[in-house]
């Protein structure tokens, strides 16, 4: 779980009032989503199912974390500064009501990853298995969600891949002209090859 807060409302800011928005985010869900190609025409969007709360334990963990968050924000120590609660509201206390509030208010962090994961679709040099000189180097290559926001992991992955590519170029004279640098391009490319594959989780 990732607990985080922002010093602005995730919605209209009430007038003349300081606001914090606190949230509890499930960054490593148990349920996987899926991404499938729907056509050999690269202009047709792929089918993406994010499958949020696809596992009962994902929802149970989120409920536990959200209740903890509410208990912190509602504790006696914070009462002098937390003057009112915009969402879900202090009257929301039972498990059923808290669950309904989190399902209604839940948003995605947009940490999609793993549509062509290392190990499953890519080899350890980021090459698409079975193809020559076609690689995917971006969040689509990350096989499992890290316990953080994704951008730093994408940078680390790119650094790792750049070192592998530089070494290959130096020692093997590899032709690097066919690199595919993001998941949109690899999807486009695979669709143009009429390939259909299943993937691990967009999160
Ligand atoms: C709303 C939002 C908020 C986020 N907030 C955070 C945050 O606070 N912290 C954090 O760490 N992460 C955050 N993330 C996640 C992070 O931005 C992504 O994980 C990261 O950018 C993924 O990098 P990428 O290179 O895989 O893909 P992208 O950054 O999406 O890069 C894909 C690139 O491909 C280009 N492209 C698309 N189609 C084509 C095509 N047909 N041909 C050529 N190029 C194409 C796009 O223009 C884009 O530049 C957020 C994501 C979103 C959507």
C-alpha cells in the first residue's frame, strides 16, 4: 500500500479553506489485467481490461487501508485542524459504507505496465522472443509492479537497457536501427505482423 496526500482538493477547492487530499493506493494488486490485439489493422485500438478489484483480496486490502487512513484523519490529535471532511464525510463509518465510498471515489494512478513483460515476451536483452532486432524498452517491459510510482522505474529500466545495447553494439556490432521504444509502437508493430498475445497486468 502507498499512503499519500496532496495539499489540494481532488475536486473543486472550497473557498477560503486549506485542503488536504489523502489516499491509500494499492500499488501491487493481486489481480492482473489484460491487453489483447483486436485486429491486424494497427489503427484499431487494442482491447484493454484493467480488471481493478478483480481479486477479492485486492478490495479487502484497499478497504483495510482506507479505514486506517480515515481513522488517522479523524483522530483526536488532528481534530483542531481537520475542521470538516469533504469526502467521504464523517457519517461514513460502517464497513459497507466505507467500501461503497471507496468504490465510488477510486481513481487509477495510471501505472500501466507489463503488456510485453521481460521473461514472458521479451528476452533479457529486451528483444521480442522469436523476432530479430525488435525490442520494447518502456513500462510495457516491466514484469511486476514496483512498490512506487512508475516513472523512476521506467528511467532505471531505460538506463539498464541502454547499457545492454551499448555493450552489444560494442562487442557484437549489433544493428540498433530497429529498436521499438514504447508500448504503442510495439503494439502497432505486432498488429502489423498479425500477432496476437496475452499480457500481464496493466495497473
Ligand atoms: C495521469 C498520469 C499521472 C501519472 N503520475 C505519475 C506520477 O506522479 N509519478 C510517476 O512516477 N508516474 C506517474 N505516472 C506514470 C508514468 O507517467 C508512466 O508510467 C510513464 O510515463 C511510462 O513511460 P513509457 O515510456 O512507458 O510511456 P509514455 O511516457 O506514455 O511514452 C509513450 C510515448 O509514445 C508516444 N506515442 C504514442 N503513440 C505513438 C506512435 N504510434 N508512434 C510513436 N510514438 C507514439 C507518446 O506520445 C509518448 O510520448 C502517471 C501517468 C499518468 C497517465
